[in-house]
C-alpha cells in the first residue's frame, strides 16, 4: 500500500531543496579562486597541490649531451642527465623537498648519483629517479644529482632521445607547493665516428705498381670494440696482386674484405686499424684516367650496419712526349716548337744541329743553315720519361717539318 504525500508538504520540501542548492552555489561563486590552485593532479602526485612556478623564484635545469656516440661491442649506450636548482633570490627550500624525473621513453636507469645534501632513490632498470633534500638550503645554485639512462643498442644512426620535464614538491619560503615543467632535452645518438683514409703511393703510374694503405680510426666517438668489416670495391683499372693483401683480407675479382676481430679503437685516435694491398696499372691506361675505390665499414652491432662509406679518387699519370713546330714566314730559319707532353715536369730539346740542349717548355730555335734536322724532345716526370722526334727541313725561303711523336706514332705534317 502506497502512502499519499500531501501536495502542500511536497511543495515545502521542494522549496527547501532549491534553497539549499542556491546557497551552495552562492558560496561557491563567492569564494575567490586561488591563482596557485592546480586544476588537475600533475604526474607523480595523487592530489591537486599549490603551484610554484618561476615567479616563485626557483627553476630546475636539466642538461644532457647534444650528441652521444653508440659503442660497439656493448649492449647499451648511456646518456647522462644532470639536475640543478637555480635559486637566484636565495629563498629557503626546506628539508624534505623532492625532485622527481621520469626517464625518456624506451630507456631504463643504469645508475645515479646525488649532489651534496641530497638522498636518491635509484632502481636499476627503473624508469624514474627521485631525489630528497636532507637539510634546508638557500644556496643560489643547488646540485641535485645526475643519472645515466641506458639506451638499448642497436639504434639507427641519428636517432633522438627526448627527456621531457621534471617535478618538484616542497616548501619554498614557507609556502608548500609543487610544479612539473621544463623544456625537453634532446640527445642525438650517432654511430661511432669512424674515419677511413686511403693513401696510395704517389703517383699512380701507368705500367707501374701502386701500394694502397687504409687507416681506420675513431677520433670522435667513444671507445669501440670489434667486430667490424672493411669491404673495398676496387676500380677495374687496377690489377690487385692477391698475395700482397694484408692481415687476412679475402680477394674476389672486384672486392677485398677484411674482418677485424681483435682491435679496440680508442676515441682519441691513439691507435688505428691499418690494411694494405698492392695493385698494378696497365701501361695502356691513358694519362688522367680516374681510379676510384669505394670502401664500406660495417658492423652487425649498429643499425643500419654501415658505419661509414668512403670513395677515393686519383688519376693515372702516364708520361707522353709530343710536340709540333711552325716556321716564321718573315724569318725563314726560325722555328717555334709547341710542347704537348703530358705527365712531365722537365724537358730536354735536341734540335739536331749541334746546338746546346734547351730545357724550355716551348722553345724557339734559329737554324743557321739549310738542311734536314731531327729534333728530339725527352719529357720526364715522376712516372718516368718518354721521347718524341720531329724531322725539320730548312729550305731557302721556307721551313718544312714532318712531325712524328713516339707517344702517338702518328705523323703530323707541317708546311
């Protein structure tokens, strides 16, 4: 059986309820909002807390290296973060203040250290560090501590590790509160800073031998360990002498491969990996022909595997003597010689008339009598010498020359 409620009684109860709601609403809007109130809990805090920001006089500075070189032979690469509190006004920070920092995504804690007057909570393999102030301080610069974040390897060269803000909770100048902020700190992870230099014995002579020396160093990175591989793609111009390849190199018709398994490269370049080989250059290779070898250093412990790529370039030196001659119409016994030799730095001219040898590059010679003369030019350079001959006929009123170059074996007639 249901009880009937009188209309008058219901109206009275409804009016009372509305009055209570209006009273609560008036109290709410009449209470001034605190500028320090947090609208929602910050990370690591379960309840809203009063906010302390830069205007309150303290800031936290987090620093880390801009670039860290990945170590070979190790299962991790470490990025160190340092935390300090800047307190330029010298406000008093009470004991019990807490600084908390979350590690970058994908990293875990390796180890941590505390600054003077701080205690730290470090859990190896964890993702957060906590520092607690043991005694009050009003220092303007406060060393909170540091920690190493472990980045698993391999990582792709150029990958970034981004560490976002931090949190502070404590009492500053008698005002309790907390804040979480800070600019992200970015570190770039690079593969070891390997350097490879190819040093051919100079010059590279047609018809000769050339010794190549490869030097691999690690001048800019952290100490690295094996293994790594050097693969050289050798120019088809060269004929590699397989029995001259050093330290276990394996030769195929186009490449040399060295597997380096027992060398530690120091970051300061104090030691290096050196490999050599000898190749011959056919005599038929023309002067100025490019010789390009390409080298790749790889390791299975980095991603991508290539540590560096280098392409070298030298050109073949081939000494070839060649010249032409022309007569002066106004001075019929005077002959000008144009030197077209390549790969040479010194020249000797024998004009065939018993006159002194000339060492000029482009001489002009005055013959004193008619006749036929054999002119010889010997061109000498770092890769040897070559000789070209020219038959010059001096007639009354004109000079005729039939040029034969030993470099080309093709006669060139001059009239």
